[in-house]
C-alpha cells in the first residue's frame, strides 16, 4: 500500500464519489483522459481545466444529440482538443513552472529536451501530435477532429518531428 | 522484425514522453470530484439522468404492512406508507428524485423502470432525456408483486445506490433511510469496496426478472398490460445564458420571444442555483410547451440540427433551442424536457441545489480532518503516525466533500485487536456503541472530530486492520443500520 506521491492528489476516492450520479459518472469516466489531452495541448494546467470543464458542460448539455454511443469518446476528444486550442485562459501554472516529479526527473536529458521541444510547437502542431501519437487516432481521424485536411496534419506531424529531431541533435 | 526508421524512432520517443508528461500534468489538475462539482454547478446540479447506478427508491421495510393493506388504484393516487421518509430535499443524495415508489437504473443494460405510487410502470432507455418511454399500469396487487420481487433480490432496506463494475472505481455506495452513509476503502487503494459477486448476481437476477415482467406478473396485476407511449404531463423549461463562447449557431434575438405566460427569458420561472450559472427554469404544462413550440416556429428558433418549422410535442423532449442576443452576441439556450412522474419539479430542484450550494460553505466541512488527528499524531498526506499507544501508521487518509456531505476514511497498517481497541478509545474517548459485529469489534461515536466539527464516526477493529469512517454532516443512524454498515465493511476487508 503506497503513499500518495507529494504534489500528486489521490483521485480514487474522488472518482468513487463522483460516480454516484449520472453527471458524476460521466465526468469520472472521461475526465482523466480529457484532462491529459487538454494539458498536453495547452501546456497549462489551468487552461486545460477550463477547457475540459467547458467541454464537459457543453457535451453534457448536448449529449442527446449524439445518437451513436460508440462515437462518444471521439466526440468528446474533438470538443476538448478544439477547446484546448482556443483556450486563452488564466495561464496561472504553465508546464515550465512545474517541478517535474520523480518520473520526470528520471527522464533525464532526453525528457527535458523533448519537453522543451514539444513546448516550442504551436498548439495546432501539439494537437496533431497528441491526437495521433498519444491518443492513437489515425491521420484521417485527426484531420477530421481538427477540421483540417489530412495533408495539413501530415505536414504538422512532419514539422514537429523535424523540430524535435533538430533540438535533440543539438543536445546530443 | 524490421528496424524502425528515423521517423518511427522519433514517434516512439514522443509517445513515451507524452505518456509520462500527461501523467505529470494530470497530477496537478483538479480531481474528478471537483471537476464534477464544477460542471454540475454549471448545468444546474440536476441529478435526473442517473446512469451507471442502480437506485432503489423504496423503503421496503414496510412491505409486510403494505401487503396487508388493500390498495385500490381506482381510489385515486396512492400514498405508500413510507412516502414521508423521502421528502425531497431531506436527503440530498438519496431523496433527490426518489419517488414514493421504485426506480431502477441499470446502465450496463440501458435499463430503466419506474413504478410510481399510482401503479404506472414506466420503462425504456435511460439517459436519452426521457424519450421513447412506454407506460403500463399495475393494480395494487401488481404493485405488491413488483415490490416483492425487488425485496427478494435486494434485501438491504432503504435507499441504496450500487454502481456496477465497468470502471476502476466501481463499488458499493450505501445510503440509509436516515441519511447518507458512505464507505470508502478497499484493496489496491480503490477506496471503495468492490461490488460483491453476490450483489452483482442479485442485480442481474432482478434485472432479468424485470425485463420479463409479463412472465411472472399475475393477470390481475395489470390495469393495462399494453405498453403505451409515455407523454409527460409536466415539462421542464430551462433557460441558460451561455455567454459568447458557447455553441456558435446564431439564433433569433431572445428579445423577440415572449414566453406563453407573458414573461421573457430574463424573468421566466425561477433562478436555478448557483446564480452565477445564470440559469432559470420552470415546470410547465404540455399546453405551455406546445404554445412555446409555436412561438419558436414563428421566430425561427431551432434546436441543434433541426429544420425550421413546428416540432410536435411528442418530439420536443430533450431539445436545446438556440437564440443569440443581437446586441451582446451572447447565446441563450432553452432546453425542453419531459419529466417522469417521480422527477422533482424545477422549484424543488432549485431549493435542493441551493441547500447543496449553502452546504459547500459550511465551515464544519471546510477543514480537512486528516489534519485533525489526536494530539501526538503527526500527519502527512496519506499517512499519519499515532504515538503513545504503540506505533500505528494510518494509511490512506482520504477526505473529500461535495453533494452536501463529506467523508473521511482511513485504515491502519496491520495491527492487533488490542491496539485497535486502544486506538478507538484514544480517538473516541468514550465510544457510544462498542460491540461485536461478526466476530470483530465495532465502535461508534457521535463526535469523532472536535465539537465544532462534530461528525459521526464508525471504527471497526478487524484483525489485523482498524478502520475509521466518518461522515459529515451528522446523520442519525439507528443501530441496525450501523450494524449493517459494519457487516458490509467487514465483508470488504482486503486480505493482508
């Protein structure tokens, strides 16, 4: 039975309680994934929270408009990623102000380099990278979610790789 | 296996980085509970479409007396004997939409049954805004048969909520007739006791039986066994000012809309708390809704994806209609929703939401009891050390609040029953109830925390563990309920 790492909050109890009504269950099921998605795109925890809150609220209100339950997850992801790109929030806590936890420190130089390089991408580029590489959507699906042609997404991914390759080569 | 090319190596490195980075960032964001509260506040705190829960809103303790009572549907609306125990608002989590009857939601099977006190048996798909529901009507005998069936499979009396497996946080959450009792612990830090196989089997049995009512319901159990389309006789109209950042589909100016009762979007109905959500709502008649739909058609107000023109009443439920303030550009959303017989009306829900909103500012639950361990204890997140009675590390100190309640739970590292008793006395002073429950010692005290934050607490010393659960605000649990809870706690003990 481990302790909760300092600086991290234990969510399990919250999840259990949150799931005691329909909205709570809805948030409990999707929030962990959505906040990761938004945080990676925004690189600001506060902006990510705002984006997810706004998205969940909108999704909850309009959930009946979604006729195919199997599409709920990509529907939510699309709302959140678009909201995250648009977010111009409080920006109280940015990634660069956050102390990396133990795992982050263990990433060493490569982790730091990737973090810096990733942060230098535009939100649109980050969204493409996150949807495709982190969320596992195809280029076609990523394009549809971001409302951009597939070639644009391929281009964003290509540019992102180039930037990362360049930065990591400089560090190496 | 083909070696990775350069792009693939970059992608692979990125995937690893993104996974770790996402965890770091998510760890700094608010938790799901707080986020749910935030969203709930924005959408008005409605709890009507409960999914992933099974809610039995019938106190079955009085079955025997009810069975002996002759009910006659023809005599008008029945009042079940326990109806007064479910006064809306008295029990925020349990009584919110609990009718004097029976409501079952079982999301895994997209399952909904409502039996109201006048014998109307309503069922259909849950979570779709009360649309596509059918209704049949039971006689008094049919009501009794239905409740007997439930009682056979769900022996715990009172109002309880059981969420079924399907996620990492599945578990059992118990609400008693006299208030809310939460349980929170479990192996692997899940903190909620998993639904037992027996409970799950019981739920499945009940679900199967209710799926096939016709096979066991006696012929004289029906007033009308033919399912009819359910058309609500009460409707909710919600008006929400959604700012300039909401859905972008422009609509007619709300200034041009006069509601059927002569009000406008800024004065219709009642304010739904919190006021900051800028939401109003009102419960109206079908005629009111029809009139409003006519006005929408004239003005060209549309719901998402709809064509211009009149929408019939039967298709009106669960629609969100969009208007746009032509001066400020602010969006105004009007949602129309049919209510089921047991759904609370808008005024009642607003009162409950206000109560919940007020409770959030209650200083009694503004403190973190994890920091209120007895003198001599040192605390850090997740672990506290009691001194003077041996060394006992308390693990998993959890405190969370919302929905007008707060729950504290923690358990010890393996410790002896003797130490468990000493800990209980150290914590409680004089325990009000000290007894054996299934071979384990149980302690109950009405005031675990300092007097200013008085809250009932239950401790179970069950070799080799010691558990404490405290719930706020105070509730009055009777001995039977405490014993039931104690048994459920013990059943859920992880094996050391």
